[in-house]
């Protein structure tokens, strides 16, 4: 026959707090992973518009006509 462990109110509160801390850690890790995945989906060109490279003739034309 198994005996049920009788715990005091303080022990119950500590156990509850530990379980809540563990749940929070799991939730935090889940949110961090979501954030990382959303950042990975971003395209560099969407954030920073690439600067078009000018050819030597375009540079000369720009200098002479500017």
C-alpha cells in the first residue's frame, strides 16, 4: 500500500513555483525559436535595397553630365 506524501502549504507553494518557472522556461524557448525562424525567413533584399553597380561608362557619363 502506497502512502500519500503529506506536504505543507509552503512545500506546495514551492512546488507550484518550480513548476511555473519550468513552464515559463519552456514558453520562452518556444518564443525564441519562433523569433529565430521568422528572422530566417526574411530576405536581405527586402530589408536593404541593393545599390546598383555602375559600369565604367555609366560613371564617366554621370561625371561629365552632372
